[in-house]
C-alpha cells in the first residue's frame, strides 16, 4: 500500500485508524475517552484545546475513505467483529 506525507504526517490512505488518531491529536484530545464527559451534563467539546476544524476535516476524510470501501449500494449494517 502506498503512503503519502500530508502536513508532515505519514499517512497510509486506507488506514482508517490514522484518520481518527490525527483527528484526536489536532483537537488536542489524548484519546476517545477525553471527548465524552457526562459529568454535570457538560459536553466533551469543552475539552477540545486544539484546532477543531482541522480535526473534523481529518475525521470527515476517514468517513469518506470508509464509504468508498463499501460496495455500492450499501444499506446494511457491518457485522460486529
């Protein structure tokens, strides 16, 4: 699989974990657990200390790659692993 460097980061375009990892890093979150906070009804967005727009762009790119990986038209649910 070919890789590409984007913004100084090495990316394997079909590695979906990379998109999520980069999104959390750009948002300034350590991991997925930092994004959810049920305490006193406050949302995890209050913990975002980085660039949310860049983080969301990386997340959207990962969703796009996932969608392109599914057969067309895909309207079912992926089986649990």
